[in-house]
C-alpha cells in the first residue's frame, strides 16, 4: 500500500480499482464459485459501509430482513436506518449456536426480502456446516429471498472447523458475500472491504441499479486501502500461524474457555471461529435483569470491559461477549476478575 500512495491521490472507479477486483474474482474462483466479471465486485470502506449501502438499495419502509440472534448489531441498525424491520431468527445454544431452521422459516412473511447469514458468527464463534447452509439456501430459493453472507471471519477457524462459502453451497441463490481485510489480515484501520454478487439475478435489475447509484454517489472507497487487497489475497496467509496449535489466537481462545470453566454457573460453547467467546450466566445463580447495568458495574469495579449479550440482540440478559484478542495471561486475569465479581454481585433492585 505504501508503494501505491503516489498513485492513490485521485478518485478511483466507484466500484474499485481493477487489480483489486480482479484478485477478488480469482480468490472466489479458486473456491469453486462461478464468478468471472469484475463488475460483480464492489469495494467499500470496510464491510460496514457496504452493509449499509446494500440494505439502503433494497429496502422500502416496512420491508423485513431476517437476522440471526445473536447478531453483529450493525445488521439490525442498518436495516432500521434503511426503513426496514429487523426480524431475528434464533440460533440454538444447545446445538452449537447453529441457526434454528424452523424458527427462521416461521418468521418469513410477505414483507421478507432477505436473510442474513453471519458465518463464522460474531459473537458466538459458530461455524456452519454445509447442511445448515443448504437448508437456508432452500428456503431462500422457495421464497425468492436474497442472502447476505457476512464472511469476514472466514479464515479465523479453530480445531477441525471448515468454512463453507455460502455462494459455493448455493449457486442457485442470489447471494451477496461480504469480506475484507479487517480481521484475517489484521488491517481494521485500512477500511478496506468488498462485496460480491453471485447467483441468478433475473429479478434483481432494479436492486443492482440502486447499488450502482449509491456507489456512484459516494464517489469511491479509500484508494490506498484498495491497493492492499491484491497483495493480501495473493500473498502469504499469516493468519494460519495464529490459528494452528501454538498460534496466539488459538491459545487465547483456549485460555478464555479454561478460565470461564472455573466460574460456577458459567458455561460456554467452545467457538470454532472468529475472535470471541459468548458465555452464559446461569439465571438461577445470577438473576441479572439488566445486563447492560451489570457490565457497567463490572467495568467500574474491576476495570474490565465486556459487552452485554442483549447488545447483540439476544433476547435474554444472560450472556456476555468477551473479545479473545488480549494475550492469554491478560485474558485469564480478566476472566478471573469476572468470577470474583460474580461471586459477590447483588443486582440492584429497581
């Protein structure tokens, strides 16, 4: 990127520079996905911008989007901002946080326009099987729905987990896949992401026209960050060193799980991907009615920041998200502090 700064001082094509989009096409072709045209690729200022753009182009007031619970909350917020209605389908903690397909199906109405699939999932770390993805695809085909596949953590996998790209599982579904440099390449500040359209689009012409219009209105994405994409995708994938045995990310995940296991009344499904743990606090042992108040009390008392589960649109105040990026010894200390705090915590009476 630094070598390209001189060439990055003007606007680029609104969809992104050719070299980056070509490398993205090749990246997905190598995964067996049917894509040949760089015009099916849009570059953005991170996935966050592209989520908002893609929903703004799709939704009219009252249109519904099916979003997992728990979710990355930008999906819910962006749906609301675009005039739509977020409808949350449950993921099943007793089934390794996989989507509850029956619940998903039951929440489809005549106003439903799309299904969001976050895989690997933030905040649970679940990685979905081919079978689960195909079941979602079958529903999308049956009801003529777009699938938004948020796959920003696709290279951050642990143990025996395998990531399946939704577009590869479902060539018969109009899919928009989101990814970028922020997570696997540890370049969050570069604000460099992309979205890729695949699958049938006979009835999507007006939607694509809307995406093009909104893309043109913001001129272009950050050009220096675009220049990093080709080298990132085609170069050495250093993330592998971090997730294999002995790798820092794997060790930190393991340290978090081991520390949580020591706290009475706390359980946690072991995440197979991403950068988080999402433990459950037994409501019988910890009758917390306001988890936002709880995390603020914990922050004030122990100087440790976690995020309440309801912040990820989980319907009950019985979960927390802990980021597993700190060093293992720091994670262990932080979670030990959580255990000590829980042992004496008395929720305030309203």
